[in-house]
C-alpha cells in the first residue's frame, strides 16, 4: 500500500506541474502574436508551443500514473 501512495503522489506532482504550464503557454503565445514585428517573435512563439505540448504530456503522464496507482495496486494483494 505504501508504494501505491508514492505512485499516486508522483502522478499528482506531474499534474501540479502541468497546471501552470496550461496557463503560461497560451499567455506566451498570445504575447508573441501581439508582437509580430519584434525580432524575437519566432523564438518566443516556439517557446510557447513547447510549453503547451509539455503541459499536455505532463497531464497525460500524471493521469496515467494515477490510474496505475489506483488499479494495479490490487493485483499484488490478491496473489
């Protein structure tokens, strides 16, 4: 049971990292589009897109880890 809690906390931590990225990414992309004439337009847009993709990956991994802690922990107890 203790390892299941550790896995659950790991999943929640990943979700905690994803939440600010879901806010930061679109803000950076919006800021980039407002300053299209600036020389750093493309790099800032790239950073925003990378942050958005990272947020989606962290969300997926977090949910997958939480599901693993909830459902795969029962297999060890019944054997």
